[in-house]
C-alpha cells in the first residue's frame, strides 16, 4: 500500500529567501501603477506641444487670437492648410528637400558603410586616429564649418547647386554612419568571412553575402537618423542656396513665418511646420521596429 510522503520542511535559509522574494514581488506590484502614472504624465508633457501644434492648424482666427486660449477649437477650419498650398513655393521646396535628403543619405550610407567595414575589418596605419577623428568631427558645431564649406563649394563651382548641398551634408552624415556601423560590423564574427572565402567567395563576395545582410538593421537605423538630420537642416541650405527655386522647405518656412503677409498667421505657420514634419513622422512610424532592433543589435556581442 502506497504511503503519502510528507513535504520536507524548508530550512531557515530557504524560508528567508522565499520571504524576500515574496516581498520583492509585492513591492513590484505596488510600484507598477506608480511608474505607469509617472510615464503617462511624462508622455502628456512631451506630447502636449505636438497636440497644440495640430489643433492650432484647425483653429479659426477667433480661437487663435482670443485672450483665453482654448484647448479644443470651437470651430474647425482648414483655411491654414489652404494658405500653405496656395503659396507657390511650398511644394517645390518640399521636392527640393526630398531630393537633397535622399541624395545625401544614399551617398553617406555608401561611403560611410565602406569606411566602417575598413575600420572594423582591416588593420592599417592611422586607423585609431581615423576612428577618433570621426568622433571629434561630430563634436564640432556645424556653424563653424559653414564658412570653410562656402569657400570650397565656391571654388569648385558648386555654390547654389543642390549637389553641392548634398556634398556639404556628408560632413555630418558620414562620421555618424562610420561611428555607428562600426559597432555592428565589429560584432559580426570574422570567422564568417573566412568561412565564406574558404567556400569559394572572394573578399567582395564575403562582404555582399555575409556582412551586408547582417548589417541591414544598422543600415536602416542609421539611414533614418541621417534622413532626419538632413531633412531638418537649415544653416547649410540657407547659406549655400541663394536661388528661390532651389531652397529647401526649412528655409521656406523661415521666410514664410517672417513675411509681412503671414507673420501673424499662426495657423498657417503651424500647418506648414506640420506638413514638413509629416514625412519624417510617417517614416519613423513605418520603420520603428527596425529602428528599435537596430539600436540594440549593435550593443550585442557577437
């Protein structure tokens, strides 16, 4: 006849550990609502300017100029967007911004990616100096580089040229790409390259079949951040482009806000800012998963 075994009594040390674990679980359950409340409050504070910009675009002039601000429009009006689109320079400058941003990001990714591969995979004289210089260049204020770039572009006849602005944007895109992608490539084991070359691949074949696919999350993450920097850039575009038909949207927005006609039209100014920011917001929303994975992939030891 089978007998039921009695449970073995816990030792004092085991009982103490269980008590501590129960206390920790209880504290976590108690702190969860507190942290959630803090997070919601922080999100509300950070999101309020965006909310205010959006509702300003649909407010009527009466709501905008009232002494007591309203947190919700009494009457929704789309005249601010109509004013922006009626301006003949808005859409051309938006197209110029897209062309310049796309060109600078593609060139920055190609050149910076090859530079990151060289730094991560090869040993050469001056390698450490090159790595440190990439970090130092990012610390230099962009305003300090405008005058030297102006003289260089003027000398090579690229002043007031969109391609010249693309080259100028490489000053802040390439160092960021090299510094960021280097960490991704370093974490890819070099044995994978050697195995591919043993199987018959050339050095270029190993790069295309091994390094490039494994670095795609880093390329997407880096490309998006470079896109945001180039899209929002103002100083270089305002200095290097003098023709109205070549200006970018940020330069247009500054002139639009300072013009006597629209200087007091806050709804139209907010509508222009929202429309200019919309492509960046959509791009970030579409690729947010890849951005999140790319931010963590470079920190994982391969």
